[in-house]
């Protein structure tokens, strides 16, 4: 039995400017595939998720969009909820820590 890839569509969204680019990889040679991959930038950051080290990343369509995309890595994710059990009194200067 033989297999042949007929089509593979790739949809990328720039996290900096919001540009959406859709590419269909039909009959792509190695040189054009490398050129397509090199037009995008990926910025990543290591994070601790559920006790395990992982990585989150964003994509940018150009070098000018990298800073705007990278800011999204610094922002807390919507799933991160603030802890409700913070003792504000213990954070005041000169106050002893509660045990």
C-alpha cells in the first residue's frame, strides 16, 4: 500500500498585529517550504504549569510584530485566577508574618 499527501493547509495568526495567513502545502519543494517557515518568528517562554515545566509561545509575522507578540507572554493568562487567601496585613512593612 502506498500513501500520498494530497494537501495540507496551514493557518497562522500573528499575535502582534492579528494578520491571518493561510497556506496550502501542495507540491511544495523543500526550498519553498524553508522560505515559508523563515518568514514567521516564534517567541517562547518557559512556565510552570501544574507542577511541570512547560513552554508557551506566540507567533509574529514580521520582526516589527515580535515586541507586541512578546508582551502577550508577559501578561497573565485568563485561566490564572488570583488567590483569595492573601493576608494583606502580613504584607505591610513592619508587621510580623502570620504563622
